[in-house]
């Protein structure tokens, strides 16, 4: 095991007497070296990037919060699912934690698993992407399509500090250094929460942008078609979900609550489109902050999203 810590303690819950009534806590297994390919949950217990970005910390506790919420979800998978443990950042060394996360993600991909990383702040994205990039190291100039559902671009200039606000700018720099294409779609962006400089940087990087107010029932088919076309141009897809893309009433427990956001009922059909592409190789969730959750509402939303992606 590569993870810094591993415990199955969160996986407990209700047991029903009826046949074929299993729940996640009854089916998920601890990852082993000889585990058959399946869905692998990997925690990134870190919010050092949020602290550096002057946000409210607490996201480091999210992996366990999400596991507890997922434990009682009904089991509908045919393939196995595993808990691969947590990568931690307890010493403030974010860059080292991201490197270890990348190593874990790469190892899971090499073993044939679909990694689903539970952050942590959105600094998780650089570690997640690094693992996928290492996995694809043998391909000439692979095209990794990043689809980020987020109220924020997270394209801040990383020249002075790496944080939860810089991961996609860091990835763009890495792609440029390697001669790889940079393909990034950011959906759910709040204009009120992103400066003109960030919108300009997104335009310079040819980012596919859809703002929060543009995502509504009448536009879902058109946006879905855009995602289909985006996926068709890529060799692999990396999906990253910042829980703060949802309205604060649906996801109060986040590092930066959204005044408007994109409702869950609009988000789910777009995730289904990405799954249907057959190119999804990696996913993560970020910015859930249990310290500010209400009745575990946000953790339950995150668990539902994992459930959807696992089917």
C-alpha cells in the first residue's frame, strides 16, 4: 500500500434482512495488491492549499465524512469497489503530498482501477492530474481533457505560491513544458467570484467556459453536445468536481459557498454524458468542509455523486 494511512472504520451502517439489499459498507473492500480492477476510492486529507489561498480550512476531514455518508448508500454496482486509504498533509508540505497522491493515482491506474479521489481542497487536482499524466507517460503527447465543475477557474498565477486556486494553471505549465495539449473545460463559473484577469487567462488558454447562469434546463442538451465534442477530441478524460459549484442551500459545507451555483438536478445529466463517452479515467471531488456542513447535507450530496459515477 502506498497511502499514508488506511482504515476501514468508516464503513459501517444498516444491514437489511431482505435478499439483495446490500449497501456500500457491506461490499467495499480494502485494496490489496492482487485486487481485481474496480473503483478505487482514495482520500486526500489535505487543506494546506485552501489555507494558502486564504480560505476557511477544514476540508482535510472530508474523506472520512464522505465515506460515512456513502457507507449506507444502496449497492448497485456489478464490479468491485475498494478503499485505497488516505494521502495526508500534516506538515504543511503540500508539494510533497501532491507528489505522493500522484504516485498513488498512477499505481491505481497501472493496476487497471478507476481512481476516485476524495479531497481535500482543490489542490487535489494537481496531484490527481500528475498521476494520470505519469500513467500515460508512454504515449506521445497524450491529450487529457479536464472537465471541472466549479464556481472558480482555479487559474491563479502559481509563480509565488501553489494553492487551491492554482492547480489548473500549474497543469497548463506542465503541459507546455512537455509539449502536450492543454484541454480544459470549466462549467459553473461565477463571474462575481472570478476577476477579469482570471477570465482573460481562461480565454488565453482557450478554456471552454460556461457560467453558472448559463446552465439551466433549456441549455442542457446544447452544453451536453459541447461536452461530447470536447471528449471526442481527447484521449482520456479527468473529471474534477468542486462541491462549491452547487448552491449553498444544497451544499452548505464547503470552503467557499456559492450564492447561486448549479443545481444537482442540472449537474447529474452532464456527468452522465461524460460517463457515456467511455473515456473517463479519473475523477475527484474537492472542497467539502465538514466543519460547516448542516445535517451532513453536503457529505450526502458528495456520496450521491460518487454513487452516480460508480454505476
